């Protein structure tokens, strides 16, 4: 991942975008987000009675004239927003660059060049981080997935100039070995008490244990989670043909012997629809933003269309 | 629809291992996927650990079973018929006489043409039909008895070979008809030939339908149809040959006399269309092989030469017993090289006197009255004995017998019999036309043992050749004085034929000349007449046979050329020639039955029973292509 992969026009469009946050979080420094704190913006927030030591420049003299009591005018504080990008770097995310085996799968892939899920994930993480930095928010990237616990690739950074560091960290990110649990990764992330804010999860969510616990932990903690579900074309439209012994890339389960005939693929797609519907329903039920993208989709399309449609950016 | 080879369906048994292959778990290729989570949920049935998996509807399996079924059906050679009908019994009669070796314009023997048509007929038979194969060569032979096994019938047809001999199709048709008689109207005799081979039996004689399938096309042919040798008083040998042009155009040929392998003389022949010319050579020849050969080639090869063996000069002694007819004596004297004796009917005297090589009984009524003098004394006369079982052990001819003879029963006298048929291939009636003979009285004959009826009349058989003893016995049931036979032009020829027979059989190992296909009898004295005799055919094939009763008969004389026979430590050469006008006249013709009706020629056989194995094989190929396409498209 490098800045060169994002052309100037795309970067300008990213600068015009803003991450949507329904929750209001207390920021660290001044920014452009409403904060839970009262501050010095021009937006009126409340009144309170004057107490000794208050800045008398904030006394509402009109109210004193009418009520003969001193009231202080309070204004909304505008601070920055912490944006945590949790990028799944498990072994399963390293898939997606195989040439689609049949013309049908190629058509289903939209004819776009094949791309690894992790590659798209890195670009999405970079784009979201840049979007945040350009909006005077702070952004940090975490690597989750694999047997290892979540690892912060960068601390929360502020300012567009820091995007290079994020790019470098993402470029150096390699797939993490071993099988891990999404729920465990989220639990570990939360236990490290990161700054409250928006959490964007970029993952294929291929976890036999499910993701419900992790999603709830984020949603009902001091975070506003977003889920970007990345799947490869061969996962969405597996090719037909051949008798195979399917081996899990993360060695999370025993191999499965299967003849990839039309009937088997049809059954797979039924199960896939059922699984995707379950994840989408879970997110909708708990008010978690959800977007599903194919790894062969261009990152511009994902950000400007899919994430906009999912009201993650505006 | 029927099957010519139902055993081919066994090929479909391969479906069992094919299905087993699908039931067995295949060896699978390892493939790493992001996650097996969904596959494990969906395809738990595929994960079953049994060696066999549940047989599912699989397009590839269905296509492979279809290919196998189509191939098995094709191997079973199904035939399709337009309509069903009752079972038939069919006899295939293949004309295998010499004229069937004639080659057409394309060089294809007409026998091959007849064979192909016969094959087509057999292939068109319905499965419920039965058929037999009869080969009509010199003798009628059942090549395959009635059967419904089409393959065996086809093999029998393929194995049939034409002979370089004349033959009678009539006998073959009668043989076939006798086998089909139980089937009544369902029986059919199909004759495949060129219409030669004599007349066919009438519908009344056969009792079944006879159909004729013509083979061959008209062609040019010139052949030798007659050959005789006469040794003159000056020691020279006169060779008389007859050459016939049976073609529609004039022909110019050269006839060459070959003696001992060297050409001796040549005559130019200019033959008009459908004509014959005599050729005479008068040469001083050494005893041995003789051959009259025509130059060039034509449609029929086996009549382009005639063969003979010239024996050393030796006068033939003929004993005449009874009131010898003057015409008989005159004819015998005309033949030359003959010494006549008026002999007494004393068997013992013939045994003692080796001079007699032929004995003719003519007008002999029994023991003559003492001193009556039965005939003019031509030579030494012995005491008379009744004509009885003790006939002389020489070739014997009896005219007008009054009582039965060994192997021949003499029936009651009849008045005015009319001659109705003659065995033209019998050596005694060669070039003899007996139909004009007027007979006042005669005694019909009946064979009591092995032998052959030669002359038939409306009142019974009038001439037979008995083979009840080692030497031939020819009996003519009419007295020369009670018929016009002795006055006929053909009578001297008949006498010449008698002399020829005597020369052939009179004490030698075997006759020196036969007609191709004629049984060849070899005298054997060793081991009490039970020794072995051997025959080497012109093609080099050697046949060994054990004799019975002092005689070994060889039927393997269907080639023209020189045969070598050996027995008792002696060897002899036998010449076999075609010498038959009917076979030389190769123009195909519609046969006539004995009632005078001309048989219609059947239309060429159309394959009504179409074999469809080619279409099935093509369908199997297409199914295989679809299977390959489905495999690659991973349907």
C-alpha cells in the first residue's frame, strides 16, 4: 500500500468525505466533532448558574436584566474523534488472488482483476484512516486475526501528514499465522482500553464460533462499531468441477472431502446466503453499520459507493 | 427390431464396474481454501467415512452408462424391420459350378456376386426365420443345416468355394426342398447362380417355392469342350478337340498341342459368334501328358485347356457274348485298335484270359442250346454258362438282360417306353443324344446297391451303372433289336464311350482321363483290398484314403489339370478337364424347370432388415463427446 496507489483525485475526494458518527465522544484535542464537553464553539448548549471563579464574559446579561440572577451561557465543545481500524490479517484473508476457475465465476467477479482480501483490507484501512486524518480526527490501525492477540500497528495519529506512517505500517503487515477467534480479539482490544470512538472492523468474519459476542461488546461499550465484510469472488461463487479435499487455511477444522459438482455448489451457496443473512441481521439488529464487498472491487468503488450506501461515510 | 448377435449385450455388464467406480470414493486433490466452515456445514454427507458413497444422480455417470448401453447394443448388431411376419424356412442354394468362376468386367468372379447376394438374404432374415445353405457343385452338399444362427449361416456361405467342374443345380434344389417340405408354404428355396447347371425341378417336384437370383454378366469366352485321342494304324495319334466360342462376338484364337510340357503344333482358329470349331492334330506323340491349350485369356479360365494322358499303344480285347448285333460289331471295329472275340459267358474263362478288357453281353438269353452257336465265331469259344452272379471281373456292358444281375434288378417288360431324361455328365452318354430313340419293348431296371441311374423313361429307368462290384457294370434295359438305338447316329459315339470306359478301367490303377469333379476310383490290391491310396491334386494338395473292397474313391477332383495317384507301390497320372458346353456357355440365363416354365429372376435383394449398429456407434460417439464437454464444463 502506498500513497501512489491512491491518485490525487481520489485523495481529494477522500478529503471531502467525513466519517459518520452517531454517538458523541469526548475528544482529546479540539477538533470538528461535537464533544460531550462544553467548550468554546459558537453553538449554544445550555445555561448554568454563575459560580465564583467563572469567566464573567460568559454571563448572559439579558437574563440577569430579566431575572436578576447571574446565568452563564454554555457552548458545545468541538473535539476530535478517535477512529480505530481493526484489520483482520488472518490466513484466510490472504486468499482471493486465484484466477477464477470458470467463466461464470469470472463474470460474477465483474471481470475485475483478482485481488487478495487482505490487499483490499489494507487499502480500505488506509482510505478510512486518511479520511479521518483529513477531518482532523485521530486514526489508529490494529491488526487482528491469527493466533496472536490484537496488535496496534500505529497509535492514534492526528494530522494528514501522519498518513505516511499508517501506509508504511500497513505495507509491512503480513498475514498472521494460526487460528484465532474474532470474539477473543475484540475482547482483547477492549481490555487494552483504547480511546473511545469509532471502530471499523475489516474482516472476512470466517469464524466458526461466530461474531455476535464481539459485535455486542463493541456496540455496547464506548465505541461505535462499523463492519466491512470482505469476501473473495471464489467464496461468493465457487467454481464447479473436480473432487477435492478442502483444507482450512487456518487449520481451524478438519479437511472436508467434496466433489464440486453443480449440486454441491448449489448447496454451498444456500449455506452462504444463510450465513451472510445472519451476519447482516445481527448488525442491523444492534445498529451496527455493515457493508459487504468483494475483494475484486476497486477500493474507490468501495469507499465512494458501498461505504456511502452503508452511511459509514458522508 | 431383432439382434443378430445377442451375446454382444453382455458388454453392458461393464456397467457394474462402472457404477462401482462411482460408488467408490475417488482419490481427491488437496486444495487449501480460506475456510471449510461452510463446506463442513453443507456437505456433511460427503464426509461419510464409508468406502462407498451414496449413488447420486450424476450427469457424467448417466452419460457413461448411455455410451456403454449404445455400444453394447451396437455389438449385438440390431436389425430393424418394417413389419413383423411369420417365421420362414429358407434354403440358400449357391451355384458352385465352373461357370461361376467366370469373371465379370471388373474382374470379380460371379460366385462372389452370388455369395454377396446370399449374405444379404441371410442378413435380412428375421430372428425367427431359419435357413440352410446348400452348395451345388459337382454334387449337392449341405454346407449348413437348418438353423436360426445367422452368424453360422454367413460363415458357411463364406466358406463355400466354386469348383472347376460341371454340376446339376437340380439335385441341390431337390435336396433343399426335401429339408423344407415340413414347412409347407413357409419354405422357400433361393437359388443364387447364373442359370446354368441344367434345368431345375418343377414346383410339383419340390413342393416349395423356388426363387432365382441371377449373378454375373454376359462375357466373351472361348473354351475347349471336347477332346479325344485315337491312335492310328501308322502309330500317329489323332487329337480331336472341339473349341466353342460362346461370346456374342467373333474370336480369333490359337490352339496349341502340348506334349510332355513342350508345344508340338498350333492351329489358328477363327470362331464366329456362338459357334464351335473342331481342331485336329495328327502327330507322332510319345506316351505321357497331353494338353490342348488356347492362347489369351477370357472370362472363364478353367476351360481354356483340356488335358489327357496318352497311354502306350495296346489293342483292346473285347469279348462279345450272345447274338451280337451287326451295328455293334461295326461300331467296335470302326474304333480301331480293338480285337473282337466271340466269348462264352464263362466267368472262369475271363479270369484265366487276361486279353479281355471289356465284355459285352448282347442279345444273350441264357445258356445257348448246345451246338446252336450264339454268334458268329469271331474268336475262341468256350463252353456256355448261364449269365448269373459270376460275371467276369472286367468292365461289363449288358444290353437287354432277361434276369436280374448283381446290384441290378430287372423288372417286367413294358411296351413303348419314351425316354424322358439322361445323365449327360455320365461318360457313356457324352455327346450322345438319346431322346430320339424309338423303343418297342424294354425291361425297366432298379438298382439294388450302389450305382447310378443313367437313362430314364416314362416307364422307369432304362440304363444304370452298378457299383456293387469293383469293375463297372453297365446295364441297358433294351435289346438293340427292339429299339432304333443301333441305327441312330449317336450309337457309334456311345460305343466309343464304352471303349473309353474300358480303357480307363481295364486293369489299370485308375482311369487316365476324367471329367473334373467326377469321382476317381483307384484300384487297390494291397492288404486284401484295404490298403491306402494317395492323390496329389494339381494345386499340390495331397489326399490319402483307405480303400474298401479293392477301391478307393476320391471326390477331390474339382480342379482341372493333372492328378497323380499312387497305390500298391505304383503311380499313375490322371487328366481332369472341364469339357462341358453348358459351363463354357457362361452367358447368364433364367433357368427353366422340368415342366418347361422359365423361372423369373428376383429383383436384387434390398436390405429390408437394416443393420443399425453404425448409427448406434455414432450415437455412442456423440454421447462420448457430450460427456467430455460436460466434464470440462463441470456440469
